[in-house]
C-alpha cells in the first residue's frame, strides 16, 4: 500500500497574509473608534506593526503603548483589545494563489493539516474566515492543546490526526526556529515561505515565495 502523503501549514504569514490583514483591520479600527486624525493614521499603523513585532507581542501591551504615545483618552486599551479579538478575522486574507493551491493538493491526494502557535479561539476564527476549512483534515492551535512549536509533540500529534508518518509529511512555514527546525526534528521535509524573494532559509529543504510554485516544489521533494 502506498503511504499517504501530507502537507502541513503554519497559519500566520504562511497561509494568512497577516501583515495585509492587520493593515486593513487597523484602517477600519482607527476610523471606527476615531483614534487619530487622518494625517496620523499611517504613523499609527506603522507604530502598531513595530510594537506588534510580527505577532510576538500580545496586543494589550501594544494598545497600552499606543494610547500613551498618541494621547488617546476616549477609549481604553481593553476596549481596543476586545475589538481586535472579535473583529480582526473579518479582515483575514490569504496570500495569492493559496486557495487554488489547496484545491490542487486535494486533487492530487495530499492530506492537509494546520499547526498554529496562537490563542484560541482567536486563531481558529482567523483561519475559518479564509474559507479553506473544507480542505484541512487536522487543525491544531497551540493554546488549545497546551503545546507549542517547535515542541516535537505538536508535530507528532498532527501526524497522528492525519494518519501519516512524519517522513511522509512536508511542513510549510515562515519561522526558521518554530516551523523549520521543529518539523525537521521529527523527520519531516520542510519548505520555508516568505513573500519576499530576497528572504530565504538555508536550513529548509526548499524555499517558496509564490504559492503558484508549491506543487512543482513538492514534486522535487
């Protein structure tokens, strides 16, 4: 019997174009809560992205800092955080060609999984909003199970849920430590994703900059 093959994805900045989703959300939030003048809007968004540090910093401290820096006194950081948790998913968007690629993977018989380091149900809602759930046979968010990448146990749990061996999996992610080294440690092949062609990983088995090329790369691996 031919062993089943699987492709497992990270979420933020891998499938979900987090930076663009965040910019769209912040444009709306600034307008809705009248946080700053139109002149300061771009600077506010830029500061949010700097303080957020690609999602590494939780948003309560980001909003506290912004309220202080921009002297906002008519809305609390708790109110803005609640809005972030509830409303961000309405602005979730994928990188280009992701949906088409998922359809192709399914047609070619691949099993598809997701492993995201993040909070629950926040990450699930961001993922559901992309409209890709039907393609995925396993969806794991770290907070829900008390494990985080690069812990080998989270990768092995995904394999177990998909019914595949680690050596029959390819992991696609944007973080060299959590995604690439974590997946490699359990024997998976790895693909490093970054939309900027000038940014690559030397430790991944392959580099991906455009989802239109994923199937081709998989064939080589």
